[in-house]
C-alpha cells in the first residue's frame, strides 16, 4: 500500500479496506438516503448500509493478519448488525467473500476475485425474487468485468480501478432496468451505497485511512419517529418493515437444529409479504419482509426458535417522512450521479391540491404533480418547471380545473424543449380517469392524445363543500354555512350534514348507473365520516363499486368521481 502496488493482502489490509469503505459511506450516507424512491421507501438505505458494514468494521480492533479469520469475523458481525433490505444483501456479499477465503491466510488478486464471485452467489440466494437494476446487478456486473481483466500483472490497485469503474457504469444503467428508478429519476440507492464502499476500499489500498464524520456511527435520521405523521385518521397503506434474527432451538425442532429444513419457513415468509430477504447461517435465520401482519410472521417463526434481534417499523410513517423531505437537495459528492430524471419519450404532468391527491396521481404514474386547484391556480412558470423536471419528448398535461386550462396552454406555447399536449381536463375526476388509462406503448403521440380525451368522456366529478352565502339555484335553496353538493355549475343538494349532501348528490348524478364511485375525502372530513358515507353509498348503489381515498384536499369536503 502507500503508493506501491499490492499483489497480496492479509487480514490486516482487508480490515483497513473494510473500515475505509465504511468510513466513506458514513460521510455520504445522507446522499444515498436521498435516492430512496417513492412510493415505498424501505427505511434509509444509506443509514442501513452504513450501520451494517460498520458492525463488521468495528469488530476488528486488532486484526489477526489471518485473512480467513478476519474476513469471517467481519462477515459474522455484519450478519448480526444487518439492517434493511440493502443492508441484509450487503451482509450476504461479505459472507460470500468470507466463504471464498476459507483457509486462506493471504490472497492474491485471482483468489480475491473468486471470493467476490461467491459474494454474488450468496447475495442472489438471499433474495426470494431477485430484481435487476439493484445493488445485486451493480455488484455482479463489477465483479464479472473486473475478474475478466485479471492477468499475471494484476495488482489490487488495478483490480479495484476496474471494479470501481464498472460499479459506476452499472449504477448509471439501473434506471434502464427498473421502471421505479426511471420514474423517480434516481439511480439505485443500494448500488450507490456500494460504490462508496468500494471507493473507500480502493483509497485504503493507496494508504488513506478514511473515517466517517460521525464518530458515534449514529444514523442521520432522527432517533424517534414523528408520530404526527400517522394520526387517528390515518390508514395503514404500506404495511410494516419487519426484520429479525432468529436463533433456531433444538428443543423446538424434532431431530434438532442440524436436521432443520428451512424450506417451509421461507415459503411462509414469501406468502406473508413482499421485499423478502431470507437466509440461514448455521443456527441463525435472518428475515426481512414487508407485511401487513407482522404478528403472524413472528408467531410462525417462533415455532422454531427465539429472537435475537427484532425491528418492526410502520412504512406508512416512512412514506410520509419521504413526502415531507421530497424537496431536500442532494448533498455534494463526485462519486454518485445527482438526481436527474432519465430522458424518455412520454411524460405526464397533473395539477392537484392536497398531499393525498398528490399521492393518488403519483401512484397512477404521473411524473410531476403541480400544486394547485380552485382558489390557488398555478402559474405558467410552475408548469414550465414541471416540464423541465419531466424531461420527455412529449408531455401530456392535465390541468384538472377549468380555470387552469388556459394557463397550461400558455405555458405550453412558451416551452420549446418538448412537445406539450394539454388535455383539457376540467376536474380531478376527468384527470384521474384519463391518466388511469394512459398507455405509453403507442408510437403515435396523436393517438395517445385522442385516447386520453376519450377516456374522460362521461366521467362526472361531484363536489361537496360549504356554502359561503344564501342563494337559490337549480331549485335548491342554499343556506350560508350548509354543505352543498354540485357538479360543474349545477347545485343538486343542500344540508347542514355533509354526508347527507353527498348522498343526495350521488342520487341526483345517478351513481347506480356507473361502474365505479371513487370517494375522496378532504382535509376537513374525518375518517369516521368518510367511512360512514362509503357504507351508505355501497348499500344504496349495490352494483357500483365504492372506493374510498384520502385526498387531504382543501375547500372540498368530498370529491366523488363517477366512472
């Protein structure tokens, strides 16, 4: 090391490499956290990976210089400290490396390269449904490429030069392999974290001793969840991130631990949720799963052993934290690409107000949601900024309000970087129906535009909100402070009770003749009120599917979309 070529490494050198890898990731873990994608972030990837590799790095205070022993110690402690999906995969990579170094006091480049290949195998085996475009792909591509370039003159410095170069290239390709990355405009967070680890390991070979700027190794997120993000009216949307270490027990397994076949346990975990990472190391089983019923998982697994560690987190809270922090800028760093939306052929922009409606359109695949609506119309500049963020050849715009259509068209006339098509949706319901039918498979943008306009034909958006004055309209006497039900400019109901106004409105709009009634509650409507309304609607209009949603929109107590 220290500027000279390294052809052989022992446990001492390897330990320094791992510590420097952990140190560099520690410095940039917030940048990795910011790459987490909507809608279901799995905790904080940078923090999880940092704490995982940190568990291994800190386990070697005095390296034995025996590579096999030190790598085994690092791998074992990473297993015990693994957090989150990417952290678990990272621990399996280093477990595979350790397996490849069994019996080796020292290793040359070829031996080390073979050990890294076993790391690929172990990582893929740990994931029930491996997904390409993740840390798995990035690590595998780099190992394959670097190993293909090994020759008699190869040093660890030259190996890591090749290894790191392909890590970065493969990371840049991840949005091409995974739609959720492409839509969010980010590279894979787990792969990005591994780039920092490899960079730190390479710099250790050059004599640098990199330490994290956080001496205590604490994660960069607050130690306590913000409980205000999940209130009495919240709905569990994304389940629980559940992970634990289970120590198998001879007293619970007929024939003892040695005879235990984990197949039944792993099959159950795969049926109980998704994002599963599960593996067994001797008498320890590591499980990571996203599930709505963590109690069922824990009860099943406890038939075979007892828990060494256990962590359960509400992912709806994590999701809401991500929404709150979505405007954070990415911290500086020259290793991982900044957040830049990948250029594509077609993109979409919609207008909506309220975090729930914003989420609703994002879940439909909308690229950018411009904040706005009745009484808070967005500007042409707001649209232009959204067009820049989408970065597509053709962008379809859904104003979702009659007062916003002209502004959207004006913005389109001022923008020359993309072909902007304004779809004249005049309500949230029309926009929702059109975007839900968006099919980017066609090569003809005119055909797509026509199909989008056809999609909202016949869609009605009934609205319930408070009256601001007394009036008489459409045969309905309106009293100031009452709730009125209307569609476009026609008032159909008035009542001191918002739910009664909504029920009468649904009848006037002949909800029973429609297949779907989407009921979106506003910010001033409680979950109990919305549940009661949906039950009455479902009972009254039995052939119509009533679907509740929390829009969180201001002004409107209910939006009722009939399709």
